[in-house]
């Protein structure tokens, strides 16, 4: 039975800073990917006859933004997973050191 009440309990190493760090690094890589993807897309649409005829401005924007969106989510996911690994290792090492 779900009454809509949920409690979020962060693990010791996981905090709002983890989410903030993932977001910041995601935005940085999204900006870089957008700049890097825009060069070949815009140059290709001017140089290749097929691309010039078939890719309008909307298609060009979608190609560039899809690279940026993918870079954001991949980077944010990797950052969160890395923090989760560190947290798991810390818990394991703590439990091993507490054994008699």
C-alpha cells in the first residue's frame, strides 16, 4: 500500500553535494559536447549536398542537442556511480575493521 509518504535517507558519503557535483560536471561536459558536435554538423551541412538538401536548421539543432544531452546524462551517471562505489568500499572496509 503506497500512501505517498516516503523518507529519503542518504548514506554517509552520499549527500546533496554528490548530486550537485554530478549536475555541475554534467553541465560542463554537455557544454563541451555541444561545442564539439556543432563544428562537424554545421560544416557537414554546408559541404555535403545530401546534408544541405535534407538537414534543415531544426535537424541540425537536434543533432547538436542530442550530443549535449547524452554527455550530460552519461557524466552525471558516472559521477553518481563513482560516489556509490566509494561509499560501498567505505562500508566494507569499516565492517571488516570492526570484526574481532
